[in-house]
């Protein structure tokens, strides 16, 4: 029992580091929180959490382990994910080049403010299209399961990581939608969007050029 608990603590710590470290999903949640507010960021975070739940369930059932044996499937995911990140880089770069009055008028006139469904889909696609999420979940499940592990241990891994996922991603949405963060975004909007464009562009190119 103590050995299993020790394994669980290691898995939880690894998940906190992996999910909490800056990445495309966290950066997008931060940007939406500062630009569009808490509700929009929480909806985006819900999409990211759903994607994490999906890959966790796939890893638990062994489906994603099968996917890793077929390079074609991961290559398709890698291409899709890389192109999607480059699309986000383009949108962030376009926003960085636009002046504040133009951005506001365009949003109100053209209805450019994303709907709840669009925000949720954006977060979901961002996580589902990242093949590293599959490999990370396989590593976590493998790390937490020993020779004598039962389905209770697997349930503890998935349940604990689910709670951590909600806490981390929704925490980003809440923290970066506070008044000081919103004021910071308004003062440095173009710089923030420019950094996001560079980050997403670098991440997209790195994913497209990387070997899995």
C-alpha cells in the first residue's frame, strides 16, 4: 500500500510539472483571460481539460499505446497540431499589428468575439492535436502502475490527475483574469500578442520538424 501511494505521489508531481509548465494551452488560456475575461478563459480551459481527460482514458485503456506503434497516426497528429499552432501564431501576430481602436471596432462590427462553442473547441483541438500529450499520458500511467497494481490504482491516477488538471488550467484562467492582469494586458497588449505569435510559431515549427 505504501509503495502504491509512493508511485501515486510521483505521478501527481510529474503531472503538475508537465501540465503547469508554460505551453501552448497555458499560454492561450492566459491570453484569453487577459483579453476576454474569466468566463471565456474558463470555457477554453474546459476544452483543454476535456482533451486531457480523453488522452488519459485512452492511455488507461491501452489505445494510445497502440497508436505509438503506428508512426503514420502520430505523424498525422503532429502535422495537424503544428499547422494549428501556426494558425494561432498568425492570429496573434495579426492582433499585435492592429491598433487598439481598430481591434475594438472590428470585433464589435464583425462579431469577431469567439462564442463559447468556439472557445471550447479551440481548447479541445489544441490538446487533442498534440501527440506529446499521448506520450505523456502513457508515461504517467506506466510510471504509476506496478506489477501488483489493481484497477483501483488506475482509477486513483486518472481521478487525481483529473482534479489537478481542473485546478491547474482553471487556475490560470482565474489568476490571469484578475484586474491587475487585465490592466497589464491593456498596457502591453501588442507586446504580449507579439510574444504569443513568436511562441506559437516556434512551437508549431518545432512540432512539424520534430521526430516522434
